[in-house]
């Protein structure tokens, strides 16, 4: 689904049908990474490198669903999700989210004292400009999984001094 | 006629004389139609719409205090239904056009014997959002005839007159260039039916007057003070332009 | 006055994956904004947020300035028995907030 709002006829029919987003469904503009990712894809973030402590995360199961082009850097919807099975001893324990461009690199941390019924969390992030963000998920057995996503953040067309 | 009058007349002629004659463009389209998919998703889901936090606060304020709004108006869902849809409106008591914020403050001062809320205060935005939400889904339908007509005409003239360092009129963008790109954004028709709205830029709910002042700032024009008549009258004109669009409060805008 | 909105399905069956959504009124001040007088507005984010379901903690989170103002979260828990979901949070300014909603579990 194109994010280009200048395709007005598609918008008109959307508005007419009054599409209601039920049950917290995100408008998923990009799901799993388009190409295979490796550790070399991770953005350079000191906090991320420190947390990895030399360990190499796996790619492929963790995904970041976030628009390619943000409407406004103040609030960009994001879903962090993990696919696959979690046999006993490999439950999802924590997720950390990192930004290379924000003044504070660790954007958020989620811990699951009880295994979540679904391995996913939705939130809205604040991005200080176009950048590649990264998420690291840790399982109960110490396994690390990573995902990255590139987001374009543009400035407002008009300055707002109010 | 002064040179300024001539310029204004010429401006009106160039910038949307159809407006002056009484709206001959295709059916208006809400700002939400011009918004990106994410903004539309957030607005359409009350669980995600941050504006609902202001509506919730307004609901609490409605029943708060020794002489709350509820003591006269009871259940807002019935007593306030349609009120936002027909505002701004001429007020006989105030002898001018008033918007919803003015109405709420008038009640607060005259009936509740409380100090007026400051414009753009969180409480006033919350109460206005709560009252406006009672008209959600109803068509905007304001009366621009009779005693309101001079205000309507003043605002219509304002809308087509160029101003600011950038020498733009409201109509320059919102009539002549609606649908076109401005940097990464698409210019909307500039309707106010989504207000009070949670603007991502503000990270808070704000009034339509705040949005108008933001626009004037954007074209580097001088800003009228909050609550100024020129802004209230502009709100009336915009509501007329938006006739037929539904009240979307609390809207979500970029 | 802390305002939060919790959304839960009206009723679920034991064992269901339950969608939990919460919206919290909080400015999530980054510490990099400047007010009209030129003074820096102090950083104030949700240092700690917890969710308990019955007597079990089901979520712990620390939301920094990289999370948008008026944070929204959506996650899932497994329905066990009817009971309250209780959210509690502390921000960088030391302010506490809480919100709760009842989960009705059939069967």
C-alpha cells in the first residue's frame, strides 16, 4: 500500500467507506525486512554495542513494522513482533529499542516477567530525523534476536510558532 | 476607494471569486482525507487517539465542582448534541459571533461564578473537546445570515486577502493549491471540522484558533491575540466552507 | 491529574490471548525543548511502568524520550481469571500515576 497521499482517488474511496481500524490494527506499511539482514546492518549505537557485549544477534524472526515515511517525527507508529515458536526455556524475556540519531539512544525497554500471549508490542516513537532504528529481543535462554528499520522523517512544511 | 481597497478587490477577483459568490467548488474534503495513513489510523481508533485523553478530562470537568456543567446541562450526550456543529454562532448576550470556547467561558463566568479558563489552557481544550465530541459524525451547519452576516463577510474578505512576509492569502494554499505538495506534505482545503484536534506537531490537543495562528505564523504575518474577534469570525467562515463535512472532534492531524 | 485510557475486550474465555491497550496522558518531555522564556524544560519521561494482572506482573517497561508524548502501548496477556489489570508508573519528576480496568474472564 503506497504511502503517497497524492493518489487522491484511492483516498476518496477510503474516506467514503469510512474504514474503521478495529482492534488496534496498525496500518502496516512494511512488515518483514525485504532482504536478509546481518549484524553489519545494525546502526552504530554505543548503547547497543554495550548491551550486545560482543554477542552476535540472529536476524529473521524479529521484525519492526514502521512506515517508511513518517507523517511527523513526533509520533511514528511502530510494532515490534517476533515470529516462530517459543519452546520451553526460550520464552521472550525483553525487548530493547535503539536510535542512532536521537539524543538518548535507548528509546524504550520492555520486560516480560510472564511470557506474553503474543510476542508483539505496539507503540509510537519519536524520531529526531531520518535514521535506522534497531530492536534487540532477548529470550529466556539468552538468545538475542535483532531487527532494523529505516525511517524517513521530514520537517513540517510550515513553521509553527504557537 | 483607497489603494488598499483596490488591491483587495483585485485580490478577491484573482483568488477565488467563486468563494465570494457562494461556493461553487466540488464537495469539501476533510483534512483527514489529506493526511497520511498513520494519522488516519490513529484518528479512527478511540483507543489510539490521544485526543480522547482530553475528552476524558473534559468529561471529568463536566461533573466537577460545586456547580458543575452537569447541574444545568445534565447528560452531555443529549444536551450538547449538535452544539459544536452549529458553532461559531451569533450570541445575543455577547452581541458578537462566539465560538465554543467563548460559550463555555461565558457559562463559567455568568452561571458558575468561576474565573474564565485561559485560551489554550488544558482544561478549556479538554472541555471543548468533550462538548465537540457530542456532535461527532454530525454535519457542520452554521448560520451565517442575519446578525452573523457582517462577521461572515469580514472573514471572507480576510480569507482572500494577501498578508505576511510571504504575501499569501489563506486561499492561495487552501483554494488554489489544495491537493498539491508542499515539501513532504499535501496541502489540505483548510477546514476546521477536526478541531479541537490532537496535532502531532503540538503533541497535545489544541483549538482551531491555535491552528489559524500557526498558519499566520507560517506565512510570517502578525498574529492576532488568542480569542481575537478576527480569529473567531474566521472560524465562522471556515465552518461555512466546511458545510456538509462531519464533526470529527477530537481529530488527529499532523 | 493522571489520565489514562485502558481498552480491553468486554469479555474473554480462559486461555484466550487478550489484547491490552493503554493510552496515558504524559508529555514525555525530552529535556531538549525550550520554553518561551528560553529556559530548558526538564526531561520527564516514564522511567518505570508496570502492569499487574491479578497478583502477577505481566509487563515492565521503561519509556524514554524516544517514545512519543501521550504514550500508547498495545500488548497481549493470557486470560486466566477475572480480575483487574493495574498499571502503575513513575516519571522522572517522581510523580506517580495509576490506572486500572477489570478483565472479565468466562469459563
